[in-house]
C-alpha cells in the first residue's frame, strides 16, 4: 500500500513526495512531515543537496554520514535520471504522452 495524491498536485511535487515515501518505507530515512512538506514544494533539486537535507532532517550530520549521503544521492539520480531537476523542465515519466 502506498500513498495517493490529488490529481492537481504538480508533477514534480508529486514525484518528490513519492520518492520521500519510498525513502522512508524502503530505506528507513523517514523525515518529519513538516520537512517533507517543505522539500516537496521546492522548484529545483540537486541530488547531493537533497541527500544532505534528508540527513539533516533525520538529525544526522551529512559531513559524518558520507555513505548515507552517497546512497541517497545515488537513489535520487537513478530515480529522476539526472543529478539536478527543475520544475520548469521536469517531464513526468509516469503520465502517458498526449497525442500518442
């Protein structure tokens, strides 16, 4: 069982929320809901900064958690196909292409 978001949630926010859910359920990085809300509405993301922010929200120090930092950053890059993503150029891979 997963999470279900409203249809009007912007694609990037929706995918970040799904990723945060997966980080918690599958890998044990469960940040507080208020931090998740702040992360999800950002307009751009970097894999390394995202990973560091997750660790800080978890009460960890990214300077000392290099292995976790690399793991989360790698998961981010694989999930989104890039080390950086931006709201204005984000392509929702889960939605069918129009006109096809």
